[in-house]
C-alpha cells in the first residue's frame, strides 16, 4: 500500500523560506567538530512549538527529536549532520562565513535546515503517520565520528530504518543519485616512519639514508595496489605528505610518509593493511632501516541496504516526479560516519544534486570541500519533500521493503 501525497512537494516549498533563512544563519556562523553550541541553539529554536519530544546529547551538542504519529508502527530515523570544515570561504556570498577559517563547504548547513523543514512538514501531518519519526541532528561528521557517539547515547534504540541525504553540487539540480550496497568508501590514515642513521650528506656510506628508502616505498605501495587489488573491488592509496630532512647537506635520521587508504569492501581494506605492513617492513629491511607503521582506522565503508535504496528510488519517482533519480555506476571514494548507522539498521544515504543554475556543466561547479562551493537553495524543497516522503512511506509500509 502506498499513500500518495500529491501536495507533498507544495508543502515542502511552503517551508522553503524559513529553511533558507536557517541555512544562511548556519552558513554565516559555522562551527567545527562535536561542540556546536550556536548551531544546536538554532536547531532547538526552530523546532520549538512542534509536537516533538526533544533531547540533547551529553558528550556532544546533538539534538534528537521524536515525532509520534497518530497510529502505532515502526520507527524511522532521518539524519542531518551539522558541522563545518576548517578552511577559508571564498564564495563572495552575502551570507558567507563570518568566522575565520571555518566554512560550511560540505553542505551540512543545508542538511540541517532541510531536516528542520521535514520536521515542520511532518509535524503538520502527524495524524497520517503510522509510527515514529526520529530526527537526528548530528555534530562531528567531518572526522570526529559524531554518529558513533550518538549511537552510544542510544539514538538507534528502537529504530527500524534510517535515511540520510547528502547534497552534491556536481549533480544536476533536483536529481537524486542512489546506489545499492557499498556507496561510500572507508577512510584510514596511514603513517610510515622510516628510520636510518643520520650523517653528512657528502658521506652517505657512513650514514644510512632513509630518504631513498621512503621514495622506493611510495612507488612500491602503488605497485602493490595495482598488482594485488581487484579493480572491481578497488582501493585507493595516496601518500599525500612526505617529510624528511632540514637542509641540503645533512642526511636525516628519519623520513615520514602520511597518506590515506580508501576501499569499498572490508575485505580489500583489511588485505591492504597487511600488504602495507609487508611492503614497508620488507623494503626497510632490504636497506638496513627500520620502519614504524601506524594505521589509524577511520570510518568504515558506507553500505546501503539494497532494498532500502530501491525503495528510496521509488519514492523519488513517485513524489518528486519521473526522471528524477538515477542509479550511480560506482561508489564515491569519500567517507561518511552514517556508515556506523548503516552497520546497525537497514537504510540508505542518497545524493541530491544541487548544482547552481549558472554552471553549464555540473562537473564544472566547485565540489564539496571547495572554498567556492555554492549550492542551489531552491532544491532544498526537494530534500525536505524526500525526507518527509521516505519517512511517511516507510511507516505506511510498516517497514516492509518488499517491492510493490
Ligand atoms: Ni559531508
């Protein structure tokens, strides 16, 4: 059974002015990490007066709001992340960041505002809801693992399905990209320190120079990835920082490599960890150096439940209109802490195209994490409608995702 809300998009558009205001307020005053007091206060103020049960986090400035429908049923969670990035903003917008080196360049201001819009819209229609909608306003997505901390504080208790939207400036406005299975990559930090013996640069034979060993290692790691990893279950290993030495005539004692490993299956991820160790230890030993390898585990692979992802695609077609969704050919190699949520409950994250109107080609628009990232604010109405439609339909189906 599907309940059709022909007026859902209109209702979402009615919420747009308030949502744009909130988004711009958040954009002007971005905050970083797990402590977002100003953002939290703005969200709480926006939810005031709605028939919600609201609680805030203990170990972070999260907001969890429950909306109980008029009928009993399962619980569906909608998530919006709220944190910004430590970087300058160069958009020239009149509501550009007023905080030095802090910018909402990943669209989390829009995610938060859209989720508030959905809470307002669904509150008006609470009698039609057959279950509970939980709104998860999350700090600390950009590396702090805020989702996992909220899970420790019980955000998933009783939750039967979970949904999140990420904006995508490089996708045409209003188009929704979705994918079953692995959708975003895992992200681990790799640090390798090669230790030799320092000395005079004119007499390398009396030292043990770690610099060529580190260079050999950078190349060997690339060969290892291309020769041992299945291209259809890929990994990306980038050494992004190389550090050694202090001047032209001193052989340093150590050389340090820092990089990132991305994978879209836990199997490949774990296999590459082992191979990094083997290659680094082997090459260092071959030259009489020692090596220390530190693999800092970041977010796991974000895996969409295939049935939930298809369900969302159907919701897009039905409520936003035909031709508004496409199945992505490949995962995105960025990472997300919504991955932790999807390890526990079936759900999906989808990408909502927000390419600004003056970009002839979406790929030319500054991407997420760019200092010039701009999004098409009108599309936030589609995001509000999509949140509301996914929640309403999931509950109307009693959480049953069997295709209908
Ligand atoms: Ni993001």
